[in-house]
């Protein structure tokens, strides 16, 4: 982040099925990294021979330095006029203005297309609801799976893995359903696994379902709502926790929906059970009487349930320090990306996240990721392998 000016909400583009995020949050990043050949003794010797006798810098280093200077010079020219447009005759300038008028109509057509895509998403969500309800019934044991459903699942597993061993036919399905289904699915998402603490897990064991719905046209803005359904637990009184994401009325410059803000449910925590806070006992001394007392103070802590207290949008007119702005932007991007991943990935493919199969899909999607600097690659790969290993250990 190199800008000192406040960001505008239109710059935060909401990823949709037709839109790739501008920058990927850590959720989807790092699943597959390109490899580079090891440096051999021969290449090291060549580099030494190429090194300048005065600077000690090889030709490759000099080229890299020059390239950096050129890129820096070009970056400084971004947004600055070369004077060419201003020098055009008035008649040609009118042609330029005419093209802008054509672009206006093209933008209107793109906007219409995106809004119709949103309506199509709503249509197919309605078609998928009976399947989601069936999944909910099997997961929570309110209805047993049919023989046809089991057979279809076995066929899918065999197609995916020719060495798959079919389950014994004489064993009946477990009537209690699948324990900790949603907790496991969430933990098998690389980004969410980093923010779900052990304390959170005790509460998320009571998570019965995650649902999605779109906002009606009559509501203030377009958007969608995520609904988390819980069984009675020792942590909070709510049966349902919701997170609503609102889009801006006008599409972003890219032609996609842009986030406006997010609204979360206020959690009614039971006494001393707030998972978003840590409590510590401090000793205080009265300045006048010299008497001491013990005071219990709360401080914020990392928790999955902070998801329901989203960061507020940035005020366009607010003057914000560059470091603070970068931190706020990162939090907003992470919040939007988690919501989008729940909507587009975890809810539709929950069984793949439960089994860990989704990690393979994430790896395939990594071909669209921006590459990191080569010197950071090995460190990133080690961190990713460690994270995947932790997920697999939890699965086993």
C-alpha cells in the first residue's frame, strides 16, 4: 500500500461467480507454488565470472537493478498526461467524446448483464434448496439416507479413486447423522482453520447448518445473507447467528458488484463465556487509602466469532494514516473473502470440505494466483505444507 489518500468503497470489488477477486485473501493463497531449479556449482561459478570487478554485482544483478529503475520511473508516470490528448484538434476531440458516449451504453449493458446473472443465481439457489434440506436431514440424523443416495456416493468415490474400497453392505447408516460435520468442514478451509481456536471449536460443535439467502428487491440494497443455525449450547443464547453482505447500488468500474458493508448479529453471550474476549485479574491500589483490590478486566482476542462483528466501512472523507489504512483494508478484504468463500465454496460443496477433497480443488484454482517473489517461495511452501499437514492430522 503506497497511497496516503482514503480508499473508496467502489475500490472494494465483491467476488462473484463471474468475478475473480482483485487480490486473494490468505484463504485461497499459497496452495500451489511454482518451483525453480536449484543453483548448481556451475551456475554459481558463471555468476562469479559475470560479476563486475568494481561493484561485485553480476550482469543479472545489474539488469535487475536497471529494470527496477525503469519500473519505478513508469510507476511515477501512471495517471499523468503525455499532452497528446490535449494537443488534438477540436474535431478529433469530439470523436473522443463520442467514444465515451458509446462506452456509457456499453457499461449500461454490462450492468444489465450482471444484474440478470444475480437473478439467475437466485433462481438456482431455489432449485438447490431441497438438496440442502436433504443434506441437513442426513447430517443431523432427522432422516436416514436412502439406498440410492449411498449407491450414488459410492459410485462417485470409485470414479474419483479407482482403489476405493466399498463399505460393507450389511452395515446400516448411523441414525445420529454425522457428528461435528460443519466444524470439520470449516476447519478444512485453509483460511478459516487459522481463525478457529480450540475454544471456538467447543461452540462450533453445536453448529447444525449454514444457509444462504439473497436479499429481496424490496430491501435497501442487493446482497446476500449467511445464516448459522446452532443447537442449545453453553456459550450463547442465540439459536441463529446471521451475517448480511450488502452490495452497492452501482456496479464497480470492472462491471462487477462492489461491497457496500456487512452487518452481523449481536451475540448474546452467557456469563463469562464470551469467546471474543480474554479475561485477566489485575491488582489495583487506592492512592489515598493504600488498600488493594483485584479487578477482572476483559481484552479482545482472536476468535471465529469476531466474524459476526465486521469491520466498519471506511469513510471516504476520513483522513487515515497509511499503516492504519492498510490494516483496515486487509480486515475488510478478509471479511469479504470469507463471506464469499462461504457463499461460493463451503455451502455448495460442504461434503468436499468435510472430507478434505476441496483442498485439491483449491490447488487447481491456484493457477490463477499471482506468484510470490522467488526468495519467499520456499518459506511459503513450508508454511502451506505445515498448514495442510495440520488439517490432515485433524481429519485423521
